[in-house]
C-alpha cells in the first residue's frame, strides 16, 4: 500500500490517543497551530528497492512532531512527557497499521523520541516532542 494510504492509518492511530487535539499530515499542514497538542506526521526520508523478480520494498522514515504550547513553557514540557508512553502504546498496538504495512516501529539505529523542548513552527518557537518511526511498505511495482 502506498504512503498516501497508510499514512492515513497512522493518523487514525494518533487520533485515538486521548488528549491529542488535532493530527495533520503533509497534505494538510496548518498555517498556524491553534489547538494543543497538535501532531504533524511527515515523511522525512526513505529507500526503495524493486526488481522484475519480486515485490517493491520501501522503507520510510517518518516523524510525528507534537506541539504542546505556543511558546517554550516548562509546564508544557511536563504535559508532553506522558505522551511518550501513550503514543508508544498506540503504535505498538497497531504495528501493521491495520494490515497496510509490514511494520511501523521505532528505529533501531536512533532515538524513538526527542524532547520535550523548544521547536520552531514557521516563525514561532513552541514546546514540542518529536517521535521517529520506520515504516516498511511492500507493494507491487510494475518493472519493464
């Protein structure tokens, strides 16, 4: 299944996390964040392999950036920390994103999360938390 399809399943998983107010993807990034916490799911890099002899394999690196306040606030950092466990649990319970991918897991070669701390969104400094995921997609690709 292509990224356009499985990323919607990841959004559904995040929408099920109690406390997250809004979830956006690359195709509906808001100009301004007005609700907190807001999560933005963005593919950031990936690899692709395919051949005439087999299915296509894509490994996507994805970030979920969660914004908790419209400034760098200590109390917002405290509100962010519990989401480390709740987001992890939601993703672990939906590791294949409803069967749309082979897996959606934390990376084994880097951090699962960074923060909480200061993050920029446009021209504003905010309090946020960044999650890193690896998504393995298997799809049929026509090779001629």
